[in-house]
C-alpha cells in the first residue's frame, strides 16, 4: 500500500529525521511531502491528497492549538498528528478539544515509535471527522 503524508515542520533537521523514520512504515510505503510554512499547506494538500498531516506546533505564522485548528480548517477530512516539543499552559486541554489522531513529543523514543504510530493510524481507517478516539496512541 502506498500512502502520502504531509509533514508540516519548520525545522529542517526535525523534518529530515521524521522523513528517515517514515521510510520504514510497517506494511506500507510512504511518500512524504515536507512543507515548512502553513501558507504552503493548501497547495501541498491539493497536489498529493494526503492520508495524514504530521505537524509541529511551532510554525512561523502560527503556533500551539491555533496551528492544529488551522490545519483542520484547511482540510477537515485529513487526520492530523501532532509531533512537537512545544508546550504552553492550557495546551493539553486545547489539544484534547481538537482531538488530533495522535500526539508525540520530539524525543528519541517517540521518533523511534513514529513509524508504528503512523501505520496504526492509517490501518485503523482513521479519516476526517470520524475519529477513532482522541489521542489513541499518545505518550
């Protein structure tokens, strides 16, 4: 199975690390399109029709839960996974409300888990507004 994933990440080193990890999805092949700015996301979604958006919470134009809400408003049918080291007071409650498909921190352990978490999300048939459950694979 071939899947397209958009990686919304402003830090090039984090993007490269995630890309390397996503080459090893169990049971499927993954094409990753890296986007560094929120303003480039609509065009990327139009070009590849992704099965998943993996995003950081700290972007040049927007950050925190507003970033997740913006992605969900641009493409509400695409599940969103958060992978970030960003934290702020009240962020967990806001992310619970927005219910991303999963949430990982930028740590060695979570980068190692990334391929299996993404594969599980895609295998579960998690699409659009039909959420399996909030944060099914979060740390």
